[in-house]
C-alpha cells in the first residue's frame, strides 16, 4: 500500500524503523529481529540505507522481505549522495522488482565535500525526488528537521528548501528526532505559514542507553531539554533503569502528540523488538483506535 493511503486511513498508527545489516554482519540475527518487529503490525516499516549506499543491497532485500513475505508496508530509504543518475535508475528498478511502493528520498551526508556533487549526480534530495517522479510511480517521502538541518544557516531557509522537495513531489515528510514536543508544534506552525501542507510524521527516538546520546548530539543537533538530561543523569548508570525510563519518556512524548491531534507517529526502534514491543504495549488502548 502507498503510505499516502496509510496516512488517510482512520485511527492512531505507529510506524517503526530498522536498519539493514552491513555486508559482514550476521544477517540471520538481524532478520529475526526485523521479523519480530513486523509481528507488532506497524502501520509501515522504514528500512534505512547505509551512509553512502553501504547497505544498499540489504535495504532492498529487507524491504522486499517485509513487504512480500511479512505483508507489512515497507518504506525503503534511498540516498543519492555519491550515486549517478544511472545507479539510482537501477536501484529504483530493483525496488520495483521487490514489490516496494514507497521510497524515502534523501540526499545523505556528504562524505567528501571537495568532490561533491559527482558528475551526473545529485546535489540535493529535491533533485532526487524530481528524478524518481520522472522515472516511476513510487509514493515519495522526504526528511525534515524541526530544529533545522545541521548544514543550514537558518531555519527559515531550511523550510524554503523543504518546500522545494514537496513541490518536486514529496507526498509526506518524516521528522528528525526531537525531545521536546513544543519544538515540533512550533515547526508545524512555521511550515503551515509557509504553505507547506504535506503530512508530517513526527519521529520519536526512545533513548534506552546513555551512550546513544553523544551520537544523537553530533548527528542531529537535537536540543536535550532539562527534564530529559535529568533522566539521563539519574538513570544513565543503570542499563535496566535507563531502558525503562527511556521507553517511558518516548511513550509520554507519543501520548502528548496524539492528544494534540497527530494520528501517525514514527518510532526509531533501530532493530530492537523489545523496545518496539514495550511502546506498543504502553499504547495498547490507543493504537488502532479512532479516538
Ligand atoms: P536535503 O533535503 O538535500 O538537504 C540537505 C541540506 O541542503 C539542508 O541543509 C538543506 O537546507 C540544504 N538545501 C536543500 N536544497 C537546497 C538548495 N536548493 N540550495 C541550498 N541548500 C539547499 N541518512 C542515511 O544515510 N540513510 C538513511 O536511511 C537516512 N534516513 C533518514 C531518515 C530521516 C527521517 C531523517 C530525518 C534523516 C535521515 N538520514 C539518513 C540523514 C540524512 O541523509 C542527512 O540528514 C543528510 O545530511 C540530509 O539529507 P536530506 O535528504 O535531508 O537532504
């Protein structure tokens, strides 16, 4: 099913996320985690694409398995940094053969600024959206950044660039993680003011391990509210307590989003069926209900 149709269907929904194994990793172990996550019946499953296309073969393989064998709608991420138009055309054809209908069109992080963009390549995700649109009928989503993308000098410019992706054909937007819902509400307000009306799926990251934080800070630049930092300080030293507290914090964020009228939320579950399962159980009287 196309994700635009999933979004229109009634009821509160969660989408979940997995990342494919690197070439030398234990494929069967990751596949069984993915199977467990799919058994939770997410609205759709996002399958990431390794930086620079490093796990691209496995992205197609996992997304097809999820879609065709497990009957869960899959969203295959696709980055274009370092890829030629010909390579992207081939990737789109593999995705099509794998029965995939949805693509999250991303630029990806630039590994080598001196040689960017490559000849016959892409500079921005909006160009990838344009290209996919001209070649195929995938339902296309894009990334958005409530606190602004790390490379962009101003949040307003970043929204102007986001608008280009929607004008090129992006039908929905998934946000970068955030830990204060007011940041999301403020972002949505600014988007609507600029005339960006595509559905936005807020992305929530359950932080179940204090070590995740340094990576989150450097990758996303997400603001960590005082309330969240207090939780890390108090529970970060105990893995079991941190796991429970991180799941509770993410659950509370999700409940607040739903209470404020948002029906579809994306959870960055990162191959952790136990975390995904705990969140689903915490929301068992809410998910799937038309409240
Ligand atoms: P773009 O939309 O192209 O934006 C990149 C930067 O360029 C921004 O600062 C933007 O403001 C600026 N810009 C855009 N257009 C213009 C223009 N015309 N002129 C000037 N500046 C412009 N990475 C992976 O490697 N694999 C994944 O699977 C993956 N999944 C992700 C999923 C989500 C929901 C999110 C939020 C991010 C994901 N990322 C992933 C990370 C993403 O690849 C990086 O954040 C990357 O640096 C930007 O990608 P983008 O598609 O947002 O780029």
